[in-house]
């Protein structure tokens, strides 16, 4: 697997930064008109936790873990007589 270099990521982030800042500022203005403080929203989102099961992060597991057990016990099938 080829990893993306940090220089490439930094360059892309730099290109998008100005637009991101403008969008964030605009969102803050829209929320403020509605009486919502964007800092409060940001704090709530930062404190929100999400539990991701191991099978949901691409490590090859399954919901029940059966896939790993089957992989370990896999052997050539015997020829039926």
C-alpha cells in the first residue's frame, strides 16, 4: 500500500484553508442570527463520543467475530468417499 506523503496532505490542506475559514465564519454568523453561539456548538461536538466496533474500522472482523474464527480453522476439505 502506498501512503500519501505529509507534504501532499499539507499542500492540499493549505489550498482549502481559506475557504474553510470563510465557511466557518459564515456558519458562525448564521448561527448567531439564530441566537446560537458557535463556540457552544463546537464544545458540544468535541465532547461527543462515538464507539466504533472493531469490525467497523477495516481490520477484517465481523459483527460477531465469527469471521476470524473461521479463518483460523480453515483447512482443505476432505474428499468425500
